[in-house]
C-alpha cells in the first residue's frame, strides 16, 4: 500500500466543525436514552436531591432486582407483520391516554428542579398522558390544575391520621378536575433509605457547608433554589423535619381495608390501589371498591426484598381478570420495558424515576425529552414486533431467558 500526503481540496469538505451549542435543548438532544438523561441529571443536581431520586430502601435489593427482571426479558417478534403506522393510545381509568404510560406521583419534586410538578404536568399535557400529583407534592392541587388546565390529572393519596384533612384533600382534588385517585397502601411507615440519612435530608433543606459546596459547581440549580419561592410540601406542614419523622408523624400505620372502603364512599371518580403485589391483596382491594390496581413495590423505596412488580404482574392479572385496569409501576427505563409490561398483562405503565431524571437534566424540556424518547422507543419496538396497537401485545410475545427464569429474574 502506497501512502501520500492528503490534499487540501480533499480535506476541506471533511472539516465540518460545529459551533458550540449552549442551553438545555442541545444538551438534551444528545441524550440517546434515559440512561444518558440520568447521567446529565447527576452532573447538574446536588447529591442529596439526586440520591433522593436514585436511591432505594436499605440494601436496595428490590430496586436492583426490578431492573434485572426487565433485563431478563426476551421480546418475540412476529415476522412478516409489516406495520407502517402504530396506534400507541391506551384506555385507562375511564379515559384515553395518547401513550401507554403516564407520570407517577413523586414527592419533594421541586428539590430536584425548581420547575417541579408544573413542568411535569405541562409536559404530560403536551403529550396527552396523565400526570399524577403526590400528597407530598411541592405544588398544591390548585397550582397544578392551573399550570396545565387542559391536561388529565390524577391525585395520589397517603391517608393521614387526621381523616378530616384527608377528606379535605379529596374534595379539593375533585373540585380542581382530578378525575382519578391513586391510594398508596405500601407506606404505613417510611422505608429506611440509607442514602437520605447519610445526606441529612430534611424539609425544607438546610444550608450546611457540605450542601453549599455540593451545589456551588451547579450554578443553575443554585440560582433557581435561591430565587424561587420556599420549598415545602404544599399540602402538608412547613415544619422542618427529616423525611421518616415527617411521614411517620402524619401518615396512618393502621390503614386497613375498612379505610379503603371509607375512601371509596367519599371519592366519586376512578379509584386505583397502588402497592398491590399479591393475589390476596388484589382480591381484597377489588372487594373494597377499587376500580383498578397498580402493581408496585414503590420503586424499591419502602420494603426492601419486596416482590418485583414485573414478576408479580401475571398473578395479579390472573386474580383480577381481564376487565380490571392493571397498571405496572417500578423499574421502567425504556420503551422496551413498557412493551414488556404490556405483553405481561399491564394495561398501562407509570414512570417515576425516569421522569425525575429528565426533570433534573432540564426542567420541562427534560421531562418532554423523557416522554418523547419513551414514545419513540415504544413505537419502534412495536413495529419490530409486528404489533399495530397496544391490543396486539400478548403474553406469548414475551419470555424470560432460561437462566434468568431459574433464578427468579436475576
């Protein structure tokens, strides 16, 4: 092989140097998937806030197992089922969602990014999917309704010891157009989240030398924190306390199925029970008046070593039957995960951590990037599987790798 010096006329067309692009848009556009957004979020968010999202309870076994279960899935394509157009819409909780997933309820959201719940609600409305507001949200019921009046809104309830306050929350949610209630039943007390303890998480956050140093090289977060209104749980108390103390002082550890029946008697809309992982609890929840079930282990943030939501899904579906809405929550980080959940028996999926990674990476634009990436991944995956609509996704299109099946998905 003979070598020669390159000629300028040959090099010049190859030299296409781009001008540096600044701002959220170019940064977010480089993210190829949700894991890229997670990496951006980690760079741009102080450690206590990032760890609050990224962490889980105790040894974080349930969190890791939830991801491992999705990694163990094989999706079985149907060849020669060409699909030019894919219908991604889903019917859920008495309404329609443009996509088969929505935003899960998350607490302390404005600590992740100052735009908080308003960013999530607006992004969800733009994509035509439900947004769920947590009892521990940092924007009130009325503020979220005003931020995205055209969007579909769900409200998540932790039952308080003070029943009158719980009833007041439900009346406010109904008056503000929230059509579906998610009753979370896996939080009688706070899970032991070691990352939060080590980071000294309190509400509102305290300025210590460590937190100042951690935030000092993240100027956007720091500027937003100092120049926006104070951070608090909008529906709870202004009292400064660590997270477990706040939860344990306000929420009711004696919550029972009789309480669920009481909630059913005062809530006129759709009612979904969040935190169901067994056949027995599915049966009892439906008997107490639930319209649907959310199969969830709280993202591994409550009981460590709890069942993996994805693995519990078939049992809950079998018990509930085909006519009950079943939503899968916990562990979703890609459109392929969404498709796997739908194949396994879910009617719909909720994303929590994934949404917050986008929020931390770039506010509302970051949340929209999450929803857009998931939508594109779901569409591509369905086309490759020969599925024209959500109804085409069936259990026979999914299997676990043999080695994973022998170890329970690990």
